[in-house]
C-alpha cells in the first residue's frame, strides 16, 4: 500500500466515470482515451489484486491491534482499497473475467456471476467517485501514517 496504490485508485475511478472526468478537465479526457484500450487488462489485474488483498487482510487480522488506533486505520484503509480494486476491476475487466475465469464454469455459476455483475454495474459511477476520493486518502495516508 502506498502512493502507487493511491494513483491506481484514482485511475480506476477515472475509468469508471469518464464522462464526469472529461467535463472537469479536457486534458484528462485525452489521457483517458489513451488508457481505454488497456482498460480490460487493467481491470482484470485489479480484480485479482483486490481478491489477494482481502485474503491477506483476513489472514493478518493482528494488524488491527498494532499501534491502536493507527493499526485499525491502516487495516481499514487497505480493506477499502482491496474492495474498491475488486469491484472496479470487475467492472472494467468483465470481458476478460468471463473469458478466463468463467469459461469452464457451470451454467449456474455463470448466471450468478452475470447477476452479480449487473448489480455492481449499477453502482459504477459511485464506485468511480469513491475510488478517486479514496485514492487521494491513500496517498495522504501513505505520507502521514508511514
């Protein structure tokens, strides 16, 4: 976790809400247009990364007790980072997730995944805005807490 994760969350958020970002800054729209072809790969990697982060946090619950309350703040920051990476990555990398992770899955698993994806996509703009704001927090936390 650190400054790089913060910037990754900001890019993730910008890719989730491109219309909002384009309204605010024309320069950002040009940059986003360059990134869009890699959006699926970026999303797939973030999806896998989010799963990894959440598993690691569950296995390392002891972090919460270290240097209380900063350990709790650090743990929660990483958890939210993992959740946003998982959700945003699922949205951006859905086509690759279907191709690589769900290709040989049973039909009932595919149907459940489609249903879950439809629910997540409804929150795409909110996830994008939260990812941008939280990306700024992660950068600040990396500077302040560490």
